[in-house]
C-alpha cells in the first residue's frame, strides 16, 4: 500500500468507535506486545490548552536534553493535525516520515482484533510503535476526548505525571452536562500515587480533581500564571497560564532541569494554529478556538493586545458546536463576522451560520471561500482573525503553504 492508501484507509475508520477507546487500546497494545512498556509518559488532558501545554513541555524537555551529556529523545503525540497527518507523531520536533507511516500502518491494518479501532486508535498505536523503535525516553501524550474512557488511557504503563489544563463545557453528549461531570471524566487519567498538575479552572471543576487526587494518594500542584517577563514562543496572554502548567509538569518529573532550560524551552515552543500570526502587513491571525471557553481566551488576548481596536473575523464551525455563544463573546470587538463553510460533512453551512449570527444583532456575511472572505475583510483596513475550527485553520495554513 502507498502512504496515501494507508492514510485514506485509516482516515475512513469510524470517528467514534462502538467500543470504549480505552479498551481498544488495551487490545491493540497486547497484540503489539506492549511497545509502550519502557516509555515515560506525561499525560495531558483538558478542555482547552492541552495542545499548547504539550508543546511547551516537549520544548522544555528538548532544551534540557540538548544541554545534557546524557541526551534523550522526546516524543510528542497530539491531535488533530492541521495539514499533514504526520504532525500527530513527532520526535524532538521532527514529524514521522511518510515511509514510516506506510510501514507501520500496514502492520496495524493487518492485525486481527475483536474490537474495531477508530482512526485515532490507529494513530496512537502507530505512535507507540514508532517511539519504541526510535528509543524515545519521554512521551508527551495529549488525550483525544475526555480522559477516563479515552484511548490514551488504555496504555499499560502508569504516567510519570498527569496534567489537567482547564475544564469547560464541551462534547457534553460524551463527557457530561456540568463542569463537575466533565472534570470527573478528565480526572480519569489520574493514577494511584502519580503527581498531578491542575491548571486554572472554576472551583466546581478543580474540587472534583483535587478530591480524586486525595482519593488516589497523589500529590497535586495548582498552577498559576508565569510572569510577563518570560518570553514565550506562543502568542497570547492566556498562554502564560499554559506555560505555568507546563513548568510545574516538568518539575514534577524530578529531573535536573534548570531555569535556563525552562526559559529556552518556553521561548522556542511552537504550536501552529493557535493565535498564529501568518501576516504582519496586513495583519492576519489564525486560531483554532472552537468552543466558548477557547473563544473567551482568544477574545481576552485580543482585547489586551489590541485595546479599542475593531477586528474583522472570519469564522467557520462544525454544526455541533455552540457557535452562537462563540459569536456573542466576540461581538464587542467585532466589526463584522464573515462566515465560511469548512470542508467536512460535519460543517455548518456559511449562510446558516451568518443568518444565526445576524439574528443576534451582529453584522455577519456569508462568503463562498476563505479567500473571498479575506479579500472583503482586508478592504476594511482592520486586523483579520480567522477562528472557529481546527480543520478550518488547517485549510487556511495549507493554502498559505
């Protein structure tokens, strides 16, 4: 099979499996003779920020490894990808090759299993095989959806540390209808005696996580926010909270990591599609905020960085998202919201989105494409920010490339 055939076959597996993802992973790991058994896992969950925290942690560990005589490799597993599937699996900042995806993908697709893996399950299993082959020591592992039943929670090894970045209302049909219920699901990654880092979140959520820590005898740390004199590779005021979670997570590993390693790692961190400025003149930014809490963080950062300025937004969302709340949050700084349809079966049509936003009293206009929306937005001589879906941001960055 070719790389394209492997990716097409895996991509067309069920998005949400009939079986619990955790149980699928257990069967997969057993069938593969537990490739994860010698890996040191750093497990990260949360509604928003987990990708940024994963990027910060990976970058800090790489800086520490570079400065050490005893070099070690750092693996990173994240989702979704923005442009290329290989983004999901990285070692020391370098993506897995297409050749390795093809080779490992063929092996995985040939397995005879009782439970049906999803696309996410296959990529997770591929990551574990690849990290083992490449003698990776530390694996920064981002959950997919939730925690307790998530596929990443089915590995046979206990993590070195768990981090829960934030809690907000998302995927309520799967995770629960309240912050407490969702926090309980995310806290499912916590294991007996494993240190836990907790990001800033509502008390209703943090109390659930703290109680879980006490129940399982885990030391826990409440992360705050790094000072403004810290240089961060990721743009946005909210990244200071994510950086604080990352620092406490790395410190929980008990490694000989100094402040110079931490500062270097924070400054060099890269996480595409999150408040990423893709043009200075004219100013164009993209951000994968796709739920109300993520949009709130984007709004606050924009308001802080560009006070009193109106912004032209380009918005595209999936139909199952709380897009009205997202639009309401942006309303105070929005000159107009241009809407676009994402290339996905799950997408909300641009006209339907614009009509819904218009009923809120917000100036909105549907467009045929991102380029069409961008051309109209640039005529306003204002800053342009595209947001609403990571898949949409992937399309934008793909066009830029």
